[in-house]
C-alpha cells in the first residue's frame, strides 16, 4: 500500500537521530484518511485496506521498508534556550518520492515514547490531532505552505492531560522536518560537520538553485533563501488572520512550511493583539508579533551557520546580519502584495499601504470580523444591499464609510469593471475558515460521543474555502458570545 521509502535521514550519522519503534496501541481505528494526498504520494489505493491501514498508521505494524527514527533538535521555547528537545512523541517513518518527483517526509505523531520524550508519555489526545488535521488541510486549501495531514487513527486508549481524553495518532506529511532547532542542537555542541550535512540536505531538498555555489556563499545563500521563505509565509498568515500560537525555534521549518499546529487559531473580530494559546501568558506570539518573532527566529538560525559562512567570525556576522535585516523589507513587500490582492488591486500605487492600514483600523475600532469583512468587500461593489451586509459587521460604520469612498476612488484606476473586481475579491478572500467554535464542536462530538460527522462536514467546508456553503450549518458565521473559544491547547 505504501510507496517505497528512501530512508535519507535514517542513513545519517547516529547522533542526528535515534532509532525507535512505535509503541503499539490497543484498538486502532482509522477515522480520517486523505485519499487525494495519498494518491499524490504514490500510495497503491487499489490495495488499500482499512484494517491494515489502521495498523500501519497507528504504529502497530511498521510499513515495509520504513525505519522509524526520532529526530534530534533543540530550540528556544518562549525565548528560553533548551539544548535538547527532539521528537518526544513523533517518529519519522522515512521519505517517499511523490508523483511530482518531490521528496516528502512521512511522520507518525503520538506514536509513543522516544529517547527524547523527557518524561512524557509520547501520546497525543484526539482533540489536538483533529485540530491539526483540520487546520493544516485548510491552510493547504488557502494556498499557504504547510505540512499536510494524511491520516488520523484513534488508539482505543486514554491519554491523561488535564482530564482523560481519547488517544490518537496523526500521520503528517512534510517537505522535511528540518527546523531552526535542528541546527541549534548541533551548533550548541559545536558540531560543524553535522551542521554542514544538515545545510547540504536543506539545499538539496528545498533550495537546489544553491547547489552550484561554493564555500561560504552556498551557506549564506541558504540563510537568505530561508529568510525569503519565512517572510513570504508569515505575510500569508497575516493575510488570513492566522495565529500560530507557539513560534518557538523548534517550530520554524527550514522549508518555509507552516509546521506544528498546536494551539493555533484564526481570528474572528480583528484585534492585532489577539492571543489564543493557553501557555502564551504574556502575548509573545500574538498576531501582531509574528513578523518580529519570525525575524528573531531567523537570527538564531543565522547564528548556527556562522562557521559555514566564513572562517572570519566578524565577517560572517556582518554578512549574516545583513541577510537577517533584509527580512523586514521582504516581509513588508510580501504583506503589501497579499493585502493589495485582498482589496482587489492588481496594480501598485504609493498610497496602497495607507489604504490597507485604514481599513484595518476601521475593523479594529468597529470590532469587525476579519474574514467576513474582506469577503463582503465583493458584496459592497454590487449595490446598496451588499454594502449594508458589509456595514452590519461594524459596531461603528463612520470610519468604514470614509474608507469605502477612498477604496472606490482607488479602484477606478484598476481598469476592471465591478463584476471583475468582485470576482477577484471572492477568489482571494475566503468565505470559510476553520473557526475556533466549529473546530471545538467537531472535537467535542468526536471525543465525547465518537461522532465524526461534524469533523467530516467541517473538513469538507474548509477545504473549499472560497465557496460559500449552502448546507444546514453556516460555516461562515462568527461565533455567538456563548460559543467563543478564547483559549486553545497544544496537547503535550
């Protein structure tokens, strides 16, 4: 059933990983399987068997050709450096070559203790597994670089966190699981050989255009490429109101994919200081802080590459610093492009940034829903009724009215009629996101009643985010006051 494994990481020196078998579970049951992704990865779906899949994707039976390993890494967690973290509840089964010729990691998450578990049980509760499945697949549908969810299997066992919860195992697919923290682990041990091996692997897998560079230029190029990838990624987050929740360096992927969906969430009413994570008590990873934190994480990555960039430490620092400082301009350019598109703009004018900020200020003052406010801009182009639908989102519409006049005047220079502008807007601004209250409802139904129908219905809606749903449940609607979910949890 599985495609052939390549075992790239399993062939690296022992100090980069620990060989480890998954811990079997009592009663594995496949509750979600991503058939389109499986097809893309080269699975033999004609030979697909639910029972066999549940055994393999729970860790009860290691797939033929796989050699599970836990990867070593370190990381700054909320600004504090921890020299050894590693995969404490995850195992890399190996890599496969998908139908497009790309190398993809297959990883089990929640598969039991590893040498890096640090006293933990190595398991995952069902709730966080379903949250990651839903949000990562929504992000993919929204066009945001992300790890993907291949499968979710319930374990038939209980996991103990605040309360006993059903256990589950997620199968995650990634371009790679190389993180800033992976490099930090070996930099802390002054293991330049391992750092060079990891850097070369990152270049081969993610930035092959750098392969012809030599010496320090090769590794400076890697730093610059990762800076560019992260600048684009975080700009995309900001354009959809996404809050990662735990932007530790061990959760920053070298590939530029969004990784490790713990207490992540999407904003409802726009507030740049929004925080959902139960462990982010000081708001370090608030929505508005994400670009600054991304740059801070990249500076930590730069520190790990100094010895590879130049033998002269001062010169290496100077060149790496210039690469890190370039993040701000790259991010702002990406964000401006993202937000222009959200206003229906394809041309660029000097005042566009001010126009964007004016709308966000009006949304903040009016406590308007982030997703729906942008979505209903298309409605506002179609007449007074549509403009009223937009205005009803704002507690105070005075600032909105002033902004609409400026926006309409700006649109006159777009060389497009109202119908074309509305089409652009609806193709850019999603109708459906995985709103916290809907995700929570799906989790509660699955965890408490073993009812996965709400999960499946929500998954179907969020993986078609630009289509307005017409079913019994209004997946576009923000939460009522009694439905609001103000805190999210990571499950570790």
